[in-house]
C-alpha cells in the first residue's frame, strides 16, 4: 500500500503551478526529443543529405530542397525536453506563474483566491485557451491527487 501512496504523491507533485499536468506535455521526459535525435543520427548515418540533394532536382523530389531546414528543425526539437515537473524545478526558468506561487508560498494557483481573473495565467491562453483554468477548478474541488488520476485538460 505504501508504494501506491508514493506513486500517487509523485503523480500529484507533477501538477504544475498553473493547473496543467506535466506528464501531459509533449516535452515531458523528452520522448519527442529522443525520437528527433535518433532520426538525425540515422539521417547522418545513411548520408540522407546526399539523397535529398539528388532527388530535389526532379519534380517528385522538389520538397527535398528544404532538407537542411527539416534537419535543423529536428535539432531544435532535440532541445525541447523537460524531465521534472515545474514544482520540482523543471519547466521554464522565467515562469511568472511559478514565481508568483513561490512568492506567496502556494503549492499552486488553485490555492489563490484571485486565480480566476489572474493576468499571469493569460500567458497560457494562446496555447491552452482555458484548459489550465478548467483544471484549476477541478484541483480546487478534488485536490491534486484525484486530479492527477482523473481526466484533465491540455488544449481546450
């Protein structure tokens, strides 16, 4: 039983200050980063740049003119990874939401009476619309442990 509690505690610790759940993020644990790294490695091994240069001369291979940009894009993907939840030091260094919670000694925005109209949370709207705010209401109602076990919003 203690193992389950440790797992549940660990899962609830992965709830971000903002109400997003870190393991739902495509950057968490770097699966996409690792795949991009492995693909770049294989492309180098088979000298795919040579093939791309050759095939781009033909109508069916025109898109390969942009092979270098694609390869560079994979390099950028490799750098986007996060191995810890934001409450354990992962995430963005300059997160105003994290800083606000830490300054107020809060576990997360759900403990703040002003989160519903907080302008700091607006920074997430472009990507998540109102998913984080929906999650904060769930966390406020059920707590982080139940939230981590249940259905959550990422994009809304």
